[in-house]
């Protein structure tokens, strides 16, 4: 069972979680970390999550729909930055993913987590991981 | 590990608390006192209850984590899933509460000026002023035109031929600079922008027709006495027309048809996507109004005719009194107003509420609201609804004479602040101010939305957000090196 960390922005993702899509079993161990806005997710936090899990998903609002105007843009840029950084650390960039959640975010979040888990299954264990959860 | 406490009201919570949980009722004074005393002793406290309001009321103290057990209980499909999810939530909360990060107390209540500045004395501005007066807020209604503006009651002060030159401060304590007939500075707690939009007749799209004998526009007055025998509403030939033209045309058509006129409405699209418009359309049909859907307008034998696109067939020619649609465009001073208020204009030039996630009348700055056609053309009914919503928003924020904070805010550590102003540039809500004496930036709690965009950008790691301190977040992500 793949262990994932998901950063969920309070604007969309956490709201969807409250709507109850997690009533369905996901079939994976996901640690949800709620943040007030995607712009709050920092590079160091994404890297830290990679030390303790197999992959990281950052989920925020679609383009032009961030309540804080540019939080989603910043989050997306940081995910891209980490993806560029990982090969230098001999890690696979696919371990970090960004997901845009709209009004149908419940399905999208589930799909994004599923996609991430699937791409991770082809990679083998995370060599950068230092501890179990 | 924190002290585990939980609401002992099982009927309310809907679930039995796990073993080892100290029972208390956090919404009763004794329960609250117990939580406070534990926090004062420097203990981390996890409260299992029915929401996060406790953290909000207590000002997001470090060391307090709330788990919404009732929500988990309601949403869990079965007992095993409930226990699993409860365990996960509890572990996360304990980690978060145990990470006692740097976290100075920020006040919860701030005095607020009760006066509201309303810009624009159109439909929306007058309605907002009336609604605010009913809420007990004094209003200064500023109108750029010469007026007069009357009939709004004693608590609405009116300044005509006056414009807003600038605005400083934040929600509850704005200072507006006025220019024109009334000039000088005015203190206000909130601002409602209702400056409307510009309506213009695009004669070029209507074959050069201009208002005059036999030609009017949808905004023009129609006296009951001079209801013509034949009237043609000619709409949709110009860009910028929409239901805001269709609605007054329909309304007038219904009354004219009722008075015995034969009425034609030439349109490209029946714009009925609005409250009551479908019913109005049906009423017009019932009264014998003839709707003609055309594709383009072409000159024919010295007059204009509406033509079907494919066949080129002539459908109808405007007859009798011709009433033309008006194009809506952003007011000429929209950029100036946006500049004075530090708001954005949207891609089409209107002052828009910036985000589809915010409520429509909210702007990116707390305490500044946009109502009516200044944020996009709309019908009168829609503008009135907007104005009431904005007035309610402003009233809820400041009518009590103070702002009671229920949101987490960013806190800047002045010792770490290097005054690089990155936070000020990044802040989407214009909440960051720079104290030149302390030589540090700070977030104004009344204006801050607690989004943490500044905290994410700060190169010196000098900014923490209440409830989302770095230490608490790292603890929640997971312990390293065990």
C-alpha cells in the first residue's frame, strides 16, 4: 500500500473532504495536511514529506479561481521547482505532483491520488525516505 | 503528546470517545476554563468536539488542536472506518498541538469606525445606503455627478460632484481622501463601491440611427400618455448588450402591449437567464408581443431590415417608435477608482470581485465591497440584490463598532524580518504594512485573511500563520529519524 502525503488547500480540497468523499476507502495510506491556501505550501515542506512518504500531492484551486488570487500559481511553481530539484538528489520527479481541483474536486482528488500511486508503483521504493510513519 | 480532552455530550457528538480522553464540554464555561488553564500551564491540548470554533474563539493559541469528531462520526460509512479515521485525525492533532511553535498572542477585537463610505448614487448606491442606515450605520454617499440625491433619510450624508482621490488604512479604520465639491479626509470603517457602468448607444451598429424623433433607447423614459400604436425594440446589434437590455425592453414591451400597442422585439438571442425573466418573456408572448430572431441587419431600399443569415430572407423592418439597445461598457473612471482603492479590474475592465471563490460582492481587500454594474453590467433587480448583500457584509463587519476576528492571521517576527518587502508584494489582500520605527513588516489582523502566501514567500522565515506554524506543519507531515 503506497504511503502518500497530500497537501490540501482549505479553499477547495478540504471542503471536498468535508463533503465526504473519503467515505469511500481509497486503498492507500494518505496523510492529509490541510493548509489555508496552496501558497502556504513551501518547498521545504514538500521535501520533508518526501522524507517520510513515497510521494507527495499538492492540491489547490484551478487557474484564476484562487480566493487568494495567486496561491495556486505559487503552489504549482513550487511543485515544478521540486520536480526540477529531485533528479539532482537522485530521486524521480514523478514523486511530486500537482492537482487542480474544481467543483468536481472529489473525483479529481481521488483520481490524482490514484495516478500518483500508479506512477509510484513503477518506481519502486523512495530512496530518499529516511523513516517510516 | 498533548492532553486529550473531549466533549462528554455523547448525544451531540454522536460517538463514544476513545479511552484516555478527559471529558469536558468545551462550549460550557467550566470546560473552557479547564482548556485555558491547561494551555496556561504550557500543556498541548487536543479537543475532540464538534468543530474548530473553539480555536477560533480562543485566537488560535499555540498548543491547541481541535478535532471535529462529530463530522467524522457523521461521514464515516461504518464503525471500522470511523475508528480508523478518528485515530488518524487524533494522531495528526496531537502532533500539531505538541509542536509548540513561536506564536505570540494577537488581539481578537479591534475598534472600528461605524461610518460607511458609499461611492455612487445610482440604484445600487442608494439601495446600499438605505440598507446601511437601517442597520444603524451612518453613511457618506459620494456621487460624482451634480445630483441632487434626496430621500435617503437623516443618517445618510450626501456629497455630490465629489470623487474619491485615495484611500489608506484597513477595514474598520479607512481614511478616504475626497476631491471636488466636498474635499478633505473622511474616516470610515468600510467602503461600498457602486459606481455603475457606462451605457452607450453604438449608432454605428444600428445603421447610424440616433435618438430623436421616433428613435429612443431602452433606458429612455416612456410616458404612458404617448404610447405609440406601433413600437419596435431593436436589440443585440451592438456588442455589450445582454439581459440588462433585454429585461427593461421586455418590461416596457409588456406594459405597452397591455396599453394597446403592437410591439415587436427584434433580437439575436432571448436573454432570459435571470430571476423572473422567463416569466416576463412568457407574459410578453401572452400579451401578443412579436419576437423576431434575426442574424444581421442590412440596408434595403433606403431602410434597415433584419435578415436571416443562411437564406438572406428579410424578416422584419423596424417600424413605429424604434427603441434601440444600449451597450454596456466599464465606466471611464473605473481604472481610477480601482487605483484609489488598490483593487484590480478584470479582463473586461470592470471592477470585479477578483475570485470565483469569494462571494461576488467581496473584493480582495476586507471591508471594501463592490455592488451593481461596476463589477459587470446587470439589471436593476440584480444591482439591488448586490447592494443589499454588500450592505449586510459591511454591517456585519463594523456595525457593532468593533471588528471581532474569527480568522487566523499571519504574524511577523520583527527580529527575523529583513525588510525585503517580499511579503508586501506577495500579499493578495494588502494586509502587510511596514513599521519604519520598528524596522519590520507586520500583518494588519483586520485586513489579513490568514492565507499564508506571505509565510510561503518570506525568505527569512520570519512569518508564521496562527494554527499553521512551521513547527506544527512539520509535525503533522511526519517525524523524521525515528
